[in-house]
């Protein structure tokens, strides 16, 4: 059922209860000295025993969906022993009862043949970056998974995203204009002004469509959906992994339901306490770093983009901006490249070859593979539900004048992704400005934070702001850095996965400042 006015009305009247090559590095972590983290709790008393996640007493009605799920995300044949199960469950539109009715949330469970049947699941949310089910499918389809061999992982899709009840609120022309970053069609000469108008029209369409539920798509409501899963499982404690924007959801859960959190892993978190410009610039820095890392790997394997892959990509983006790639816009190309570089697929060797061959073919005039990649990445990152959730999460967007200024500055500073990112800042400019969800005031468990040095989704700046917030809540914590490119860390690095697994077992944190090789 889609979010149509009729469907929304029906939701207020009933409760839906459907059951409905080079892999991760296995080299050990490298300890890196860092000064003590401010706010880290210290005590001479023996710490209280940590709670443990529990096996569900009343599980969801799972159905096997392995190959259809992998096909949906373009991940190829299922690895031996992998089982993906799909389920749905009802969650209140608003847990306080202010708005009546229920919402259909989707969950995906991944396990291997050797995964112990009595191991409690790890709950995953990737927020609005891409569906949580897509993130989990990418991890599960990788050549190795220490985590998945040890315990099942259950991904919960955010409202309107992935398998959850979808939202269909944007008119086709607005959806296409947003996808092209307002750089094609009428008024394309002033993309910032056109993006601002698209934001206005899209905001009116979606908020009118969703009323009176337009205020229920923020991170705290996403946390409520995870809490509903815990209640359905009838367990006291869960282990929670939040990646990217999902770290904001996980922190909201920890604030609202901290007594039910046994373990908290924040992987490649987006920064907290920052404005939209800062977050966007950090993401651009990560995208440029990921492209450079890709180009270096590309040269190393003698890929089809030639001796200077970065220059070849830059030239292709410029050609797209000039209309030389037919109906493929420059922003559609950038979305495909950054999305592919940030894919949770861990088989980096084959990914480098696949992307280079796709881009080289487009440069020769064969745009078919690139068009397929664009459709795949747009489906993963550009749904109406993601527009609604992203805009609901956005704080302090810039003015059009500031976006125009940044478009000029970033075009020189970040030559591939900068200008498009500055224009994209206006996507949510018309959405009512929300306050940042409050952060946990007190955390009684240690928290594990991971980050990558070349993350094209959120960049690498989020770690410090998040560890600062955790320290302010009085929690012990440790940060681990991965030296490769991609998002999130836990889907790519075997070294990081083993550290996560040690933490999940007994709450053991690695040395703060540990680094995992690419």
C-alpha cells in the first residue's frame, strides 16, 4: 500500500499486521596514539555488568526473499549459505497518540548457514541515506562477513523508504528536476533559483499530501519504529547499529529508550550540532577523497579509464553538463558515481573495474550501462520518502545568495562534486526548519564509533562531533578509523567487523584511535 490520501485515511482506521576480489581486509588494526577524549567517563569503582541483547521471544512473520532482494539492488547471485528474510510490522504513526493509526514498517533479516540459531540479532538502521535493507543486502552479499557469521542482522527501513509503506507525493516534473539538480529544462540558466522553486513546489505537494502526518518523519519517530520492533520481540534489550544518517536515529533511540540499549555502534555517523552547509561540505570532501582513492586503485589494476581516471571522470561530468551525453545530466552522473563509490558492496576490486568500464563506455558513446547504473542509484537514494525524511532532518539551510556564493567557491575547491553540492543545498530550503533532535543526556553503556577517511556519503567530520556528544552524556567510547573508500565502514572492513563483534560480545572497546587498513 502506498501513501495516497485514501491509504493514509485507511491507516487511521485500522492496524496493519502483515508478516509478510579484494574483500574486507583481514589485517589487524593499527593502534594510533591520540589524546584522551574530552568527557570520557572514568571511575575507580568496578563497573556494573552490562546488559546483553536478547533473542526475540515473539518474532516477526518472516518469509524468505534472498534472490529477489539481491536482484532489486543489483547484487547478483546469492553467496553460498546466505538467507535473507523479509517481514513487515505495524508501528503507531505517533507513539504519544496525538495522531491515530499505524504505519507499515519493513524489516530485512540476514543470516548465514553457520550463524548460530540462538544468537540475538543486531538491529541496523541507515536512516535516509539509502534504505536500511539496501545497506544490509550489500553487507550480506560481500565476499566475507565476520559479523553475519556470528549473529543475524535485522535492518529496519525508515518511513517511506525501502520496503516500508512508500510515499508518492512529488509530481513527475518536480522529481525529475530535483534529480537533475535543476540544471536542465526551463530556467536552467539559474539553477539555484530553479532549485529553490522546485523545493517550494515539492514541499507544498508533499506536506499537503501527508497532512496531518507531515511531522512524523523525523529521527525520533524513526526511533519509535525500532522501539515497536523491540516490543514485538518482547525483549528488554537490543543491540543497535546506526550508519550515516541512521546514527541520528540510533542516538534518538538511545535518548528515548536508553534503558533498552545493550550495545550502540555508530558507523560513519553524520555530524551532530552542525548546519546544512557544514554537513554538505564534509560530504563533498569525502566524495572527492573517494574519487581520488578510486582513481588510484583504478591505475593500479590498469582499468579502462586510462592513465588518469580522475581526469577522465571530470571530463565526462563536463560533457554531461554540456548536453553531450543525451538525457544524462551532470547531476545524474554524479549521483551514480558517488552512490557507487559509497555502495555497501565490499568487493572493491570488481567494483573498481565495473565502474571504470561503465564510465569508459559512456565516454565512447555507449550510455546503456551508465543509464542502468543511474536508475539503480536513483532508486536507492532519491525516492519521495527520502526527500521527505531528508528535508525533515535538515537544520539551518543557507539562503539562495549563500548557495550561489558557495557554487562558485566550491566549484574551484572541489572540482568534481562541489558546484552540484552547493546547488543541492536548496533542495530542502522551503521545508519548515526543524529543531535538531535532542541528544542523549546520559548513556550508561560504552559506545563504539567508526569512520572512514574517504566516505562519499557523509565525509569524515562526523566522528568528532558525535564522540563529543557521547562524552557529554558520560559514556565511555572509542573511535576506529578505516583507511579505505566507501560507506559504511562495517560493510567493507573485516578488521572493523571483528572489532564490532568483540564489542557486541562483552562491551569491549578497542583502543581509542585504532586504525584499520584499506
